[in-house]
């Protein structure tokens, strides 16, 4: 790619149009040759990107990167811009995680025209004022508060909480903004879910797994835990735990590691010492792994078993 086109594409999320390639000196035959030999890839009609190797990049990160490019390709094909990036596409641009989103479909909101789907783009119809819109990566995007409310109308409660927790964790979201979006959402079809998600969302959940575990606990009627509580003993600070059920004297930790290597043995040993110190304080400790989130009945039962052990030990004592 010549320097002029590379610079132009860099301002558009790595995306460029056939017209832009031609304006920087590429003939139709040269464009076609680069598509055929794989140097460039077609994202949508007339919108391309230079192909890069993603070997070693986790699958979910590849999907997010590609969605960003699809967003830019959709916006670039609509110039002059007639829509705003919204819903999960806006969350991706804001850097918030999305869980179970349809990342092959770009979400745009327009204030005029019809809603519907075409060529991998979902067009929504909505009312937007200046406070609903910001500019990210060179494109107009709904604010992160607006985006997480929008996503809640089209996703599961679990998926919406994952994004909402992360959005609040990023900081900068005021109560005024939350109230304004909640007021606007009263006229949306998914208003009850938006209210439920924003009422439940917490900036203290520090990962996708912790957010999903919070929802699992709620769905199974477990009491509300305290999040990110620190413990200390006679030796000093033990550390901060993910979830603490104070009345049940039980700690629940989410283990987000997908696998362990030889290099992690020291960390595992330190974690065991940490748990032993917590148990020495009379606490039950339950460790939940990623795979456990998909067997929710077993996971909820495991936590309740810890509650029962805690109760038994207090009676025995």
C-alpha cells in the first residue's frame, strides 16, 4: 500500500474505498490483483482493508478487530454520513466488552428514513440529541451510556450486564447521564430491561466472568454479595476478594484463567497460601472457573454448599 493510501486508511480504522484507492494512484487492475492475491480483503462492496496476520491473536480479539473494520467500512460507504454508530457497535468503539453480540452485523441509528437490515448493517430509527453523540475513531457514535441502554434492548440480560458493568467501570458516567438515558428509554420497546440492567450494573465487577457470575447468582436467588472486599490477618494484608457473602462467611472468587502453564506454578502456590489464610479466619472459599458459568445449577449449588458448611462450623463452634 502506498504511503498516501496508508495514511488515509489509518484515519478510517484501516479501511479505504475503491474510489480512495484510485485517487491515490491505483488502477482498477491493480486493485483487483491485490484482492486476488490476498494482499487486500473486501469488507463490503467497494470497501477494503490491507490483510494482516492475526496468528496468535485470541479468537474473540480477532472478532472485535474485524467488527471495528466492518463499522468503518459501513460508515465509509455512506459518506456524507447519514447515521450514527450505535448499540453493540458503539460499545466496541468505546472499548467495552460485548458478550454474545452478532459481530457480523453493524448497528447504526438514523433520525430519518426507515429501520431495517441491508448488506450486513442493521439500521435503527431513533431520536438523538447532542448529548447522545460523541466522536470516536473519526466516526459519530452514541455515548457509552446510550450505547449500553441500546444494547440492553436487543440482548439477553446477562449480555447487557457484561457491557454495562464495564461501561461503569471505565468511569466518567454521571448520575445525570444515567437518569437522562433512562428517561429517554421509557419510550423504547425494551424499557423494562434497560431499567433492570442499569439498576443492577456495578463498576466493581472487574471482568466479563465476574459480571456473568453476578447474573448467575441473581438468577438462582442467592443473596447479594459485596464486591471487591479486602481482608487482613495478623500477618498483614491477605488481598481483595471478588465476592463476599458476609452473613454466610463465604468468599467466592472467579478464576478467569483458561489454562495454566509451568510458569504459573508460583502464582498457584501463592493463591493456595492466600486461600488458606482466608479459611483460617473462618471463611469458606469457593473458586468458580469460566466453564462453571455454563453449568449454572451446579455452580449455584456449590455456593449454597459453602453456606451450609459455614453454618455447620458456626454451630459446632
